[in-house]
């Protein structure tokens, strides 16, 4: 069934050989830009247009026309290409899309079966517009309806894509299109001599105006609207799709802001370059016009971002209640009446992520399981956090306890266990949630002797399993060998650790995840300063989490600094205690 998209919506593409049909009331120029992970186009050779219509994997029409057909083979694109952007531009200098019926874009497969349609409604003074984006996602491709217009024309659009020399490239594209426009305007017999159809229309009879397509109502978002074999997998991909969509929408807003500011500075400099214009009405008018253009561009950019944000917020409102326990917030109803699962989850929620431009929209931070990297809950001070040291250590340990409880609750009985090292007993308060319910394999290890014993036991375990796997003899493991995954939680690190213990801990961090032994440190890095750079590889190998909001995560697409907030139970801890009691009861029943 064909999907009718509205601006900002996306849709998965299951085929790589596609055709993109563009229909407009007047002749338009069509081009396709090939961009990197951030959507940036590095030079003019990354744009297929009527003057250079063929690039590997893409072919566009050779002239301006009212009907266009672009051919795309996404499988033929270079691995460096992460986004294919379809652009439309009007050839005339005074032309604007608002004076014509809204253009329409349709994506079909190679057999002509329609996949998505998009009507570029709402355009006014714009003479160039980004119609569609086809972009890589989780090993596949998706298409997004964009509809971002530019009143400044093709030059501004190309500059927004990061293209160096955007003005020169835009002029070359318009120049290459003038021949096609001239042929389109030629008399009927001239067009016929070129092999085109004869125009039998009466020269003084105007065609009746076509009704302009009305914007379609935005469809209600649906939980699980992403590829996957199970609902859990579809929700996982949908959450990270929301993360990527917010990253790209924010990147577009920031890019527009940078472009608008740079253009404003340039135009103000030009206005002041002539000493005669620095005073009087001419200079004031030039400065006023420059600021008006800046405000107009930013207004459109913010409006587009607000529409994206509204759509993502609506999606979050239906996705969040549908998340399973491994992905859900602690205040979700799924935790009431929780039962131990029969299968391990695909991923785990560590907390939430958000950006300053959209602080109200929180995207769950999901990591795949089993954990490939250890976790480090940072109990050290940050510039934006003014809590005292003792309080921050307590908060950090509460984050670690909540994560350990979640891991225990979402794994089948006897398939995951937690051990704790608390050398000085400083974490007795927060750790009580685990110890009182009997959710741990044993009491926390205390003192230097307890640290050494716990690390030696886990080191032997990792060595044994590694040798069995390496020799292809896992069946030779001792009878009754506990194959459950282990999480070692270390509080107040590196207190109680000597050089030998540190060496073993680094071994567990490096080799443990591959054989089911995972590490979570609760530590202030400054406390390990006496070891110098010895522990730097350990810190770098762990995923840093914070007990209070901190903007230290960067996404892989555009490099935004995302603010992380931990996932904590509501005040009082009743939900956490209830879930841990279910874990403990299931263990007793399974023995």
C-alpha cells in the first residue's frame, strides 16, 4: 500500500532500485546531491543535474520539464554516500513555487509499484526546495519527506548542504538548464523538429487552472512502525530512528542558523564597506534588509524544526507506553505485576538523551545486549553540578543499583547474576535494595582480601571459558558449571585495589564481555590520579554515565553533544523493591 507522507515523515525502503517521479505545473530543474553522514556535499561532482546527469547509482533528466523521472540504484552508491537528496529549482529569476500548484514527488520500485507520495504544499516565495532525502539507516535505506524551501534560491540550498562554491555550482546548473528551457518555449514546429510532440493548443486560449492539492492530515504515529522480526526489535529500531531524526532535524536548524548568521555578517560588512553608506538612509536600509532576510530564514528554519519536533513528540507519546521492561522507564505500568521473562532482551535502557533545542523530548538511550563495553557511573564533580562529594557518590551508586536491578529483572532466572565489591562498606545504604531482597549471589566483598578473592574467582572463570571456546570444547566445562552472565559492580573504585587487583580488573574489562562477564564501576576518576596514565585505557574502554544531566554523548551522524539523564525509579523505591523481590522469589523457586 502506498504511503502518503507529510513533511518530516519517513518510510522504510525495502528495494534499492527505485524511480523518483516529479510532477509540477511548470517546468522545473531537478538534481540529486550525494552527501556524507552529515548530509554534506563536498564538491560539485557530488551533484547529478541536467548538465551532468549521470553519477554512479543515479541518473536525472537532462532538461527542465514539468514531469521528471529519476533513476536510482542505491546498491550502486559508494559506501561514503549516506544521503541522496532530491532538489527542485525554478529556472526563472523571478519565479516562485507559491505561484503554481504544489509539486508532487512519488517513489516507486523498478516495476513501477508506488511506495510513497509527497505533495510539497505550503511553499510561497521559494524558488528552490529539497523535496526528498533517501538515507541509510541500520544497514538499510529510508526516505524522508522534507519540503524545505529557499527563497534565496538554489545557491542558498546548495550552501545549506555544505557545498563549497555553492554560487558557482548553482549558476552552472542554471546555465545548463537554459537550453532545455529554450526548447520548451520554442514554437510547436520547432519542438517537432527536435522530435517532440506537436502542441495543438490554441495560442490565445488559457488552460483552466488545476485545483491545488490540499495538505493531507498528518497520520497518527504507530508504535512498532519500523523493520524487525519481533515487536521488541521493531521498537528498538523505531527508538533509534527517532534519535536519528531528531539529530538530523537539529542539524538542519543549526546549519540554517550558521548560514543565516554568516550571510548577515557578510551583508552588513558589504553595507558598511562604502564610507558613504555608513550614515544616512541607504546604509540603514541595507542593514534593515539584511536583518530581515536573516530573520525570515531563521523563522522558516525554526518552523520546520518545530514541525519535526511535534511529530517526534507525538511518536514518543505512543512509543513510550508500548516499550517492554528492558526499554521502559521505571514509572511505566509494565513494571507493575512484573514476571520474569523466558528469553533475554535485545537491548537495555541506560537512561534518556535530549538536545537543548528540544529539551522536552527525551529519547531512550538503548544499548544492545550482551554488553560489549563495561559501564562507568561517574561519581566525580562536573562544572554544572554543585552537589557535595558524598551526595554525588550516593547518587552514582543509586544509578548503578537501578541498572543492576534492571539487568536482573529482564533476564530469565539463573541466566544473569550480580556480584558487588564495596571495599570500605561505603555503599551499604543504596546497596541495601539488592542485599535485603537476596538478589545478589552473595554479600558484597569487603576489604583488600575480599577484593582479591572476588577478582581471582572471576579471572579464573574468564580464563576457563576462553580456553574452552578457543579449543572448541565448551562441553568439557566442569559439571554444574554456572553459565549465567555476571555483572561485577565495583563501588568506590579504586579504594581497596592494589597493583595486582588493578591488573585483574583491566583483564576483566578487556576479556570479560566476550565470555559473559561484565564490569560496572562507580568511581571518581580523580581518585585514581595517583596511578597516572596507568588506568587511562580502562576509562576509555567503559561507557561513562552520570547521576545528573550531563552533555557528554556525541551521535555518530552529525556529532551533536547530547545530554544524558539516568533512568531512576520514582522516589521511595517501591517499584525497585517490588521488582527485586520478584527476582529473588524466582531464584528460590528455580532451585
